[in-house]
């Protein structure tokens, strides 16, 4: 952002139209995203002194960090709501309330539109000819149900083509769980009749099946086939358990989600040493008038906020990621944007979604029950939340204080892995707020270094990482608050040298290990800082260091297992796989091969005069291996 951005002047340019506004700090990081009916009125409120008394400390802190802002005009407030939610999910701004759980619920899908239908697990309801059942509150229930239906009705679990005259059968046929239609042992009509029964079963029509199994159980018992009878008994129990926790998805008014919220206020947080307030939203799933399950969700709250606003934000974020939206939501209190949310959900569902606040009867009791459950979960997990806060965000703040830097919220750690320098790879792991952010992990194949030279390899990795950032490459554009190197002075000096060449100013610390290869302390500004082994900050640094090492080793092993690691020996004319392996077995490192004379090379099993001369000449005439095209 240009230095001539003057907030007072930009406020005058704001249009009185609906849209989304985006607040940036001085590093250009997005710290807040909001929607407005009138951008002009809403954004100006942040900078009016008369509004300070109505704002909490979170908003005041955010305003103090605003360096510049931008906005996007939309045609309606509904479009602004959709855009706001998408931007929040993409950027996860520091000052927005965030849904911590990002769950999507599984369904059972019967592909009735296919010639040979199957029963499968699905995460989304698509507009196809399939039948969907659910949602389930956990994936285990789905897999149990699918397994049971396949066994009961002999629905084939594979997608093998039907090949006339084929004779080779699979295991499922031999154990009696499939009639092998792929071998022509079952007609299409007979198979579809079994699928029809499976669909009826999933729809809750199980009495006939239970009666049939009961008759078989009694007959087996009378014939003293007790083990077989016990099997029928267990199958009947499984059917009853499964059908109690799932119903076919419909569009009727009896499908509803019941929601309530419990907030751990800032004062409560202070009393329990929590570093932030938190809240829990409890959701009951009612399908066809029956309560089939419940789930609770945590939300990050930086200070006490209106529960109605928090619940509105939850509804927007939650239903943007779940495949099924019921026809009705029941809440404990009204929301300021209830009509807007109803329109948003209606648009996503393609059918009317009502948001109601029941005042009496069984519906009101359900909402009360959800509220009691939310409060119970929050109280039960308060100590766990306190410990989790201290070991993550709390430890991050301690690192920043220990090093005397503004922030360590985003840390990047780097490591190198090789086998005696024959093949080297680098890893970059990212921790945000003390938690791994695996979507930002990156891995590198070393392109320009021969031999076991960790310093040169690290210089290459860092150079490539920050060069990609300067080029604006996707996935590399965001810079860390702190770089953590796996090592002491040498590795830190390498990182600082690379940053200096690129004109970047980012703090660099080394994660120093003792003689037993265990974390000992931090190397920062030419001195080592010893750490208490029992402190949370020590545990976080250890986790970060171990994760960087694990990720590098894992990538190295993956490439080796696939035979994908490129060796410098592959670039030598006359050296194929057999001779490369022989050289690697005979010599300990690439450096020993490079320094060997022709006679020594010729003595290796499988080598001859021409091959030895080729290796010798290659290392005398080349200083770099052939570049690879892949990170």
C-alpha cells in the first residue's frame, strides 16, 4: 500500500451503498472483514471518537492497527453477507470471530441412477439421481450402516465392469457378501430388487427385515445352532441401533436444527486464567420429527460480545460448509439480521428456510435443553480450554516477550534431510497462534548443491522461499513474524544473509539442541537463551522443531519409496541404476566419489574403465547437477 493513503481523505470517498470493507495493518495483512448496508456510515463509525464508549477493547485494539482499508460494493446486503463469509474463511482475520470447528457431516448415498447401483459415503448432496440419507453426526455411524446394508442386501462394494464370460471372482463373492453380477451370476432385475430393499431399509422400514431375521434366529436356536442364532441376534441389534440414529433426508417442516449458545465472558476468562473469552454453540439435529443427534462447536471470541451477534456469525459460517440445510432453525432469542440470514439460507437451500424463536411447548423445551447442554460443555471444558490456550497462543506471546519482538503469531521453521548428501530435500512448516497450519507447509528438492552441505542447502531453500514471496507466488506471499532455524549460529547466519540480500527484515532464531539431539534453547542476537524444560514455551519450540524434522524426513522417504529423488549420479553419462547403487554402496558420501581417482572408481563392482572415466570427468567439469523443475 502506498504511503500516501490518508484515512481521513479515504473516508470521504466511501459510497453509501452495501458492500464489504477490509481492514489492513501496516504489513498489508488483513485483520478484519465486515459487511455494511451503507459502507459510508459503517466504516466512518470506526474512526469517530464519539463511538469509543460503545466499543470494547477488541475493536479499539483493532482500530489502533489499521493502516489502510479497501472495500467492495455489492448489489445487496445479502450479497455482502455471502462475500464477507467467503473472505473470512479465506483469510481468517485476527479480529473476526471464527468458528473453530470446520465440520461437514456425512451422508449415505445410493446411486440409484446407475445400472448397477452402489451404497457409498458422501460429503455433499449433489443434484443427481442418487438418494441421500442423513446427515449423520459421525462418520463411524455412516461406515457401520454402509457395511451392514451391503451385507444384508449383497450390494456390490466395487465398481468392476460387467464382463460376459469372465470367470475370476473376488473375495466378497466367496464370503457370501456379493452375488457377483460382474460374472453374470445375478441379473440386473434381481440386483435392483435388492437395491430397492436397501433403500426401503435406509428409509426406516425395517420391521419386515427384523421379523425375517427373528424367524431365522428362532429356527437356528431350535436346531441348537446357537452360534448362528447369536449371529442373527447381533444383526437384529445392529439394525435397531442404526435405524434409531438416521432418517431419510426430506424437505418437510419436520426437519429442523435447534441451536443455543453459551459464552464464557471476559470476566470469567480472567478468573480462570484464560487469555481470551470463548463460546460454545450447541446444535440438535431433528429429522422427521425425531432427535437423531447433537454436536457442539467452539468459537474464538476475543472479548465479550453480544450472543446474538455471535450466533449470527456461527450460522453464516456453519451453513456455508455443511451440505444439508433443514427447513427450519429454532433459536433461543431473536437476531438483529434474522431476515437476512433466512434469505441467505433460503438461497443456498433452494427452498424456504424459516428462523423461529419458540415461546412454549416441546419446541421451547428443546431450545432450553440445547442451552443447558451448551453451558455444560463450556463449564466442563473450561480447564481444557485454559491449558490449550496456554500451550498455544499463550506460549507464542511468551516467545515474543522472550525475544523482544512485536509478534511471533506466524512462525516458519526450516529443516534439511539427506542421506550422506546423495539426495537432499528441505522442509518449511508453519505455526500460527501456536498451532500447525498444514495448508501452508512447503517442501523443496535441493537443486544446486552437491554433497552433504546443510548450510548451502538451507541457503538455497530460503532463497527460493523468499524469492517466491517477492514474486507474489500463491502460497508464498505471506511472510512470517519469526523464522526458526533447526540449529544454532551457523544456520541463523545463513538465514540472516539471505534476508539481507533480499532487503527483508524478519527476526531469526535458532532452535539449539544438546548432545542428545534434544531441544536445549534458542540462539538469538548472538547469544543463547536457555529455556525451562517444563515451560509451555519450551514445549512449543520442541513441537515446532520436531515437526520441521518430521516433515522433511517424511518427504524424503516418500520420494525414495517412489524412486523419485533425483541424484547427481543420474546426470553422469554411462551411469545407470545398477552402477549408481554400486557407487552409493561403496562410498559413504558424494564428496568421496567426487574426490576419487579413476583407478579407485574402476575398482567398484560393476564399473569399468569407461564408466570410471565418465564419473571422474563429470566431477572435474561440473559444479552443479541438472536443475529440476519441481519444488
